[in-house]
C-alpha cells in the first residue's frame, strides 16, 4: 500500500499523509456558474470510482446564501473537477521538539547504555527543557526543577526500567529504517536547517462534538423497534443531529460524501461507517450487528496533565473494561490497544483488560515518531516524554477449531515491530494500521476503531469526536476547470 514507504525486518517506515490522500476525495462532476453558484455532486474516491451521482440537495453562492426556488440564475455552465487533500503542513515536522546533543542524534548504531547513564541523560534533558522553554522562568525555579528530577518516584523508575529493555530495539530498528528513507529521498537530512513553512493555520478546531454527545443524553429515548439501525448516506448532505447520534451512519458507496453537522462540514470516505456517541451510548454499535476481525482501541488514558488542563476527557480503568469488546469481536479477532508510556497502563492492559475480554497478549510494538530529517522528535532518553508509544496486540481466545481455521494462511503476529513515521502535528492523530496489519489478517475483513477521531475507508469508527479530523478545514480543495 502507498502508506508503507519501506518494510524491513525491524518494521515499517510509513507515510501517514499518503495514506490519507491515496483515496483522494474527488468531486467527479460539478457545474459551476459564472456568478459563483455551485451545484455539487458526491465526492468521489480516485482509487476505484468514476461514478457520477445526482445533484446534492444544497447549492451555495459566493456569499454563502442558498438560492431559493424563485431565484433565476442566468450564467454559463462550466465543468469543474474538485478534489480534497489533507493539508501537508500538518506533517511538516522538520526539527525535534527539544534540541539534543550531536552524540545523541540518530546518526549511528545504538550505543549500549546502562540504566544509570539513561537516568543521567534524562536529568540533563529535563534541565535543558526547563531552562530554555520558559524564557520568563527564574534561575531559582529552574534549579528547583532540576533538583526535583534527581529523585525518581516509583512510576518513573518503572518507566526507566522498561525503557532500558526496549531502547536498543528502538534505536537500531529506527536507524535502519531511517537509512532506507534517506536513500530513497523520502527523508532529507538538510530539512533540519529549514525553518517551518507557512503558518499551519487552525491546529485545533472546536466543533463541539463531545459536547453534542453529552447533550444527546437529554434527547427523548428512541424506541428501538421503530428506529433504523443504520443511516445510509445519500446525496443529501445535512443530517439531523438525533439521527446521527442514535444509529450508525454508513457511506456504502465508492464515493466520499460531505455531511453537515451543526453547520460544520465533514468529509466521509468511501465504504466507511461511524457512530458519534460517548461510552454510555454504545447500543447503536451493537445494533449494527457486525462482528469485527480487527479492533483498534485508543483509550483516553487518565493522566495528571489531562486532569490539570481540563481540556480533554479521560476514562478510568474500570470504565475502559466496560467496553463490550467480546460482543463486537469475531472469533480470533485481532485486538490492538494504544498505550501511553505509563507502566501502570501497560500492566493494566496485559494483566487485567485483555484477560477480562478473553484476549491473549501476543506482542508489544512501538510507534516511533521522527522528523522529516530522520531524527527522533524528542530525545530517546527523555524522562518527561518519549519519542515512541506502545501498541499491545492480542487475539480473542475462543473455540480452538475455529481459531485454527481462521489462522490459516495468516502469518503469526511478531513479538516486536516498529512503526516509524513523521507524526501529525494535530493532537492524537495516530498513524494508520491498515497496511501494517494486512499480512496478519485475511483480506476484506471487518475492522473497527474505538475512540477514533478520524475515519478510514473500509472501517467502522466510533467515538465522541469520531469526525474531528474529517473537518473540511483540515483539507485543501483543489480545483481543475475543464
């Protein structure tokens, strides 16, 4: 697939942006009037569709108004092709977030470091961050920060111990993948000196999706026997909020669609479906009657900074255990959970969560974040944050015969792999797993992402911000008049 730039024994070098844009959301036929009034059709995937649908229900003029039935438009028709692409500046990570010493950069094979040396590196990096990031900080507060970091609490000691075990694998595997990226021209060393390009624009678009899900609890109860389980998107772009929140919305066509919710436009890729709701309203997903062969979970893990910021919601461990994975999983389902670098959460997934769901842990993979120059986005030995995140992979345990039948012609899950990519600058926009999981699952299987913030072709997605990164402002509209 286009998103895999290089594949080595250690893992994969991914192009996240190419994955999003390989389906190039293109409007096949649109008739633009000279005065700016446009009647638009469905947005079509360039991958496999040349279909032209009927006109959409809405048309707009330059000033944003919608022509009424009595309006007369006298203008010449022009055929226009339009395509949406994700804005590449969100992947323009040219420099590490924190500068590192030359000897720590990813330019040679991994030096062996003891736990003591890793602690020293961590202390040095924390001090550098503390003294340079806060320009207005006093020397006294910087000293206080440095002094505090000399004493490690139990959580930090656990994290350091884990890091010392995986450090060599991450360094060496990333080094080999980066070398391939530099040889092929996907990565460029000289970009480290180049300052960031144009202004990135809105990094956080507050569409109120989570708030809408909260408000939905006040909606009148829907009689399930009278209510449809699926809302199939047609050419109408506007969906009543209650319909969107009370059943799965499905785009079953080969063409992408635009939906309007609370006055905001979102792109829905072809062959995708989603449910916008919070964890208390999961029943519509169960009513969808699908069993999934792959379930990817990205829980909003509880942590101190989230509690302080009050910007993002989080779930406790017991709430995460309530997710009905057994009811959603097909036999031998592959379950992948994103875990932060807190050892408490990693232990919880392996020792409590997976056994609770009858999932056997098979592997721990790592997503490694690099710049366009091939450097770690953060020093590898940083104590505060790491340039990698953990994925725990497991399979649902069930009938042995069924498991053996399902695993025929499918490779076993390797114990360790790296997914190396330039991260998106948007908070929590995870890299796509479709291409890297392809060899470990059968083709054309049902895939589900829980706590999703974006949609993928061929996947069902659920979350209280499931349309977040599908907002039209994250995309650029390309026009080609004929």
